[in-house]
C-alpha cells in the first residue's frame, strides 16, 4: 500500500489496524503513524497463531524501511488475513508529510 492510500484511509475514518512491527526499543521515543500499535515482528506470528489478531479488520504493517513489514504481511496474507504493508515504510511516510 502506498503512503497516500493509507493516509486517505485514515483520514476517511476507515477502520484500519496499523501494526508497527519494529522492536520495542526502535519504537519507543521515535515517530510512527498516529494510532499505530507496536507489535514486534517475532511476536506478530505468535499472536496470530493464538488467534489474537483480527481477521475481520484491515491490517497495515509498517517498519522503518518496508522490509520487515512486507515479510509479515506476506506471511499473514497466506493465513487468511486482510493485510497489506506500507511501501517504503516510515521513511516514505515521513517524506510524504
């Protein structure tokens, strides 16, 4: 998903779960997308296997550059999640502001 698409979804009030998959120390004290929930990449798969992530809600994963969030989105899409990733990560998000 491109930055402008996510911005439009969030502005319109569409219900989207934004998962920041960076490690806790990367997330703490750094900028992220307003309303994003921090769930490190390794823990995403554990939570998903326990059924703790919603399958009935759009999920968009983000990370610093777009690499980790793409991996998470690809894996969870195969498990039936309505999921996408932010192309270019937070770098692209911050450049677009």
